[in-house]
C-alpha cells in the first residue's frame, strides 16, 4: 500500500475520490473496494 501512495497518479486519484465521495473513507467496505482497485491498477506487476 505504501508503494501505491508513492505513485503521483495513484495519489491524485485518491484525492479526487476523497473530494467526489467524502463517505468513502468512513465506509470500510467502500474504502476496501477502492484501494483494491488501486492495487490492481498501480500495484507491482
């Protein structure tokens, strides 16, 4: 996860999502699903 947050594109995506869906970080299931997508998109191949 820390590696993902080092990626400027991933970090920008997190910030955009935080602005568009403030409940994301209060809902554990939504947060888990979102970060799973980030891992698939930006994680180590």
